[in-house]
């Protein structure tokens, strides 16, 4: 609990704010007293400092990007794009070090850093927006396009700079870039300030080290833009903005490392990612007769059997039909569809996945007649998408009656077959089914009619 006392301390927030003001105070002193702004031109140090900073930002971009895509969270995706923008253009600035690619850097290389940080400020602001409901999958789609555009811009910028193509060919540095630097810095500082202020409000509602790290990082990136405008090449003030970038990303990386390994970026998640509602489909599968099989076989044989089954069962469910494996416990498999809100045909996907799972595992079972067979149950309806647990035991899962009923339906499915509830059947008008009758499911006051899914027939699954 020591970490929470550290995070929640108002004194810690004050100390953080004071620490963030110090770089600006130092820059002001160097501007006021030019004799203190000593000149130190060391090309290897510049190259490795910038390259290390770019690499650190790239690692953060990869981590946050992977988390965003897995959870369908636009905020985390925008944070990833902010880091990616800084990383890619910082890498180009590292190549501007004389003697690396060119003897004399041009405007394209020199402007790479401020352009990257300025673009990052746009993504920082977008990450501070509060999105919910149907806007989440739409924002994720736009985010993917923005990522592709950002990477394309970086490649084109690199080609133009290395090939010395106009308008990035000029070697009059930094005079020709002074006005551009100011034009980039002013809006970027404003955007980072607005983003930091919004994250501060969020921190006040749910204090966490990750949010505090993001606030500090955005503030330092804004200060780096200020230093970029007022610094003199290779002087102490010039080295300062390089250091500010490195510290900004180190702070976020430190916050990431301190978090427990599961759901590292959970403190950044939007409200709907943490506790939202979705119409989705849930698939449960387990092995009929697994307990009896386990009693008569050695643990090593049981493990080999399960691994053989899961190796053929999971790929068609996940890769072909887009399911998310929520958990595997022993012989039981739980898979969700539309957990991120981006699969309107979730029932068709789940049904097709269930049939594909049985088809794939039937081949294995034919080669091992004494092995138990899978049975599959599917249910569709509204469920809560939730982040459950605390540090050291957090999981992002779905809960609710829809999930419970899916589990009960699976227990009624015939071995080698797929059973579906009425909610799923209603979403599959072309499916061929036969009734398994009105079944009394544990925990349900009224009996529920369950159906044996034979085929989807004319019902088409989008994306196949």
C-alpha cells in the first residue's frame, strides 16, 4: 500500500509541479545571462542522446499501441501516436548529427524534432478527450488511419531530407527555421498545456502514478518546445531541450515499470473500457468427461492432450473469426466477441467459431478415440466490460447474466456439438438448429429454450 500513499499525497503533486518549473527557470537564467550559456559541441554525445531518447519513445509507443488495440481504447491509442510522433522524428533528428548521413544538416533534419513534438501535441490533446459508446470503435478506426498517415509522413520527410529535396533542402540553419520554430512552438505549448490540465482533472478523480507521469511528460514536452525556440545551437540551453525530452519519456517509462505487469496502462483507460456495457456474444467450451479422463491418466498425458486440443482449437476462433480469448482454465475456454464494440456481427462470428472449433478438434479426436470431446455453448446479450481486481491480480473481462447463461448452456451442449441460447438464435435468422428443449439452467428462475446449432447455412459472416 506504500505506492498508493505515494500517489495520493498532495505534497507529492506540489513537489512535481515545482520540479517542472525549474527547467523554465534555468532557461530564463541562461537567456538573461548569456555568459552562462556555455558552448559544447560534441557530435557523438548528441547522436547517442537523441537516439536513446527516440528509442525510449518508440518502446512506449509500441507498448501503449499494443494495449490500445487489445482493449479498443482510443485514449491509449492517441497516447501511443504522440509517442510514435516524437520517436520517429527524433530518430530523424539524430541522423542530422554531422558525420552520420550528411556533413551539413539541412532544415529538414533540424525541423524534424519540433515537427514531431508539435504533431505529438495534437495526439496528446486528442487523448484527453472523454469518449464513450459507439464513438470508441469509430475513434479506433480513425486512429489506425492516423497511424498510417504519420508513418507515411515520417518516411516522406526522411526521403526529402536525405535527398535534399525542396522545401527541406536549405542548409541555412537555424536562421531559416527561426520563424517556423515559433509558429510550431506556440500552438504545441498550448495543446500540451490543455492536455496536461485535463489529465490533472482526471488525476484528481482517480489518482495514480501513471496519470501523474503523463502530466509531467506533457509539461516537459511543452517546455522542450519553449527551449527549442530560445536556445543557441550547441549551447547549454540547446542541450537542455534534449534532456527535457529524455526526462519526459523516462518519467512515463518509470510509471510503466512500477505498475504490475498486467494491464499496465489501465489507469489511462477510458471509462467505457474500465466499466462499460456491450452487446456481445460469449463462447464457452470444455471437454465432456475430462474429470474421468484425468483420474485415469498421468498429469503429463493430460497436459499433452490439452495442448494438442488447444493448438488446433484456438487459432480458428481467434484468427479466422476475431474472438478474444478471455481465459483458459484447465480444459475450459472462454472467448468473447465484440468486447471492443467493433464487431456488430458478433453472434455470427461466435457461431462460426464454435462450429470451426468442433471441426478442428474432431480431427484430433478421431486420432485419439479415448480422448474426451469438446462441447460448446454460446449466448448473446448485454454484458459489462470491466477491469476487475487490484495490483497484482487485475484482469479485463466481461461479467453479467449473459456470461453466466453462456456457461450454463455449454454444460447442456452435446459432446462434439454447439448449443446456443435464444439471444444468439435471434441474431442468426439463416441458421439451421434443432431445439434441445426447455432447460432449467442453474440460477435462472424460468426455463430457457436452448438450441443445437447444426450449420449457419446461408448466414454469411462479414470479414470471412
